[in-house]
C-alpha cells in the first residue's frame, strides 16, 4: 500500500460561516472600537472544526466515497482509502493502481 499525507493549509478560512459571528479588531490596528463580522471560519473559533469537517464530508460524498462503518473519519472509493483528523488527510491505495 502507498500512503500520501496532506496537510490542508488554512483549512478553516475556506469555510463559510452560516450565522453571525462578530469580533473586535486585533490590537495594533488603527480603527479601534470597530467590530467585524466574520464571513469565514478562523482558527480558535469553536465551530471551525465542525464546519470544516461537514464541508469535507460533503465533498467526499459528492465524489461518491462511502463511509467505512463505525469509522466517521474513514472513507473508501474504488480501493482508495481516505482518512482524516482535523485538517490532516491520509490517502492510501494499492501500489500501481493509480
């Protein structure tokens, strides 16, 4: 079996937030007292991990991958196994099959 490991850089910032989340401007910016509404998830936001996981699972379903029974982070399609933890993804497949 071959293994390929991916680390999705800035994974959370690609995910849309479906409700209103507000934050203060970070220290060091000139517009003090201004409040920002987030449109994308950020690291440190409690919901970011769940939003990322839901989006990634939707992508796997759209690619016709099937969930491995009782393993919520393990998917399979045509002998290719995909498993993930947060934004780390491992793809394994039989050597010479791809």
